[in-house]
């Protein structure tokens, strides 16, 4: 078996002039993987290259694939993903993965950017202040989830009401209000974070529904799952598909 021309061509788009050492050490494996991930999947999935790379980076964050993430950041930029978009993916992941898991990814991105001569910090994307982040977070929640989110910050038992408030002012007010990615992109990357880390099926089902509500339809989500499958494996991909099917009923 040899690499297909389409797999070779897509690999060259991502990594111009680079020859993987796996072709020497693990030729049978890399031929099967590259032909699947960079030919068969690419031909099946109806996504533009920029979207597919943002999904892959988000999934690698979700499943903690730091080495592959480091390789894919330059590839993503070669396929049109901007440094700001990459940083926004990393920043938003903190709300869904926690800083303990995101820290090495943020550090890796900074090292890659500085090695490529990209000056840091990047242009600011925040649109909220300490004073209005709660209000603006609720506005975003209502816009993408629905009117039922009005007053969510003060809902629920007093014992955990503060967490509901944090979901509004921190998760949505601090991250979803930022520029650099639009709401549809942010919900797609959230879907990838949840799908890739596993064990979050209730939240994944909820966010599948939110995605579909704002225009990321069922077929789009199936394409996203299909695109990230080589990077997160079949069990979590099948779980994600089940969540999409549940949310679409």
C-alpha cells in the first residue's frame, strides 16, 4: 500500500516540504493513517480547510493531545487560521477544560508564535468590562440559547447560585463576548471540547441543540464529528453522534 496522491497533496498543504520520520520508522501505519485522515476523511467531509483545522485544534485540546496540537498549529496557519483565531480557541477552552489542562497548550502556542516572529500580545479582543460582563454575558446566553436564560444568574438554590452566576459572567461574559470568532464558531469549538474529552454527554447533547438552534445544523455537526474522528477515536465520536441524534429529536 502506498500513500494516495490526495493524501500527499493535503499533507503538503499543511506541512510544506516536511517529510515525516514515521514514513521511515512506521511506514505501514503512517500510510494507513494518512490515507484515511488526509484523503478519505477529507473527501467525505464537507468543510472548508479553515473550519476543519479549527475543529481539529479544539478536539486536540479537549482530548489533551499536546504533541499533535503543537504540530497542527503551524499547519492550521498554513491553511488560513489566524493567530487570533487560534488564541481564541485556547482561551475559550479554559471554561470547558480548566486552566490545569489548558496551561501547556497556551504556553505551546506562545512559543510557536514567537518562533515564527508573531509579536505578543496579540490585538485585544475583549468587548466587556468588569462592570458589564454579567449583563453582556446574559445577552449572549439569550441570543444563542433562548429567552429562558434571562435571570439565570440568580436562579437555583442559594447553595450553588454563585455557579450559575459564573456561567453567565465568566463563561459567556468573559469568552463568548470576545471578537475573533463568531457565535457559530464558538459553539462549534465548544462541541469539539466536550466531544473530545468524553464524560460530558449531557452538556454535549445540550450544546448540540444550541449549535443547531443558531444554524450549525445536524449535517454540519456530523461533518465536524467525522473530521475529528481520526484525532479522538471511535468511542467518543460515536458518543457525540448519539448526542446529536438525541438533540435533533
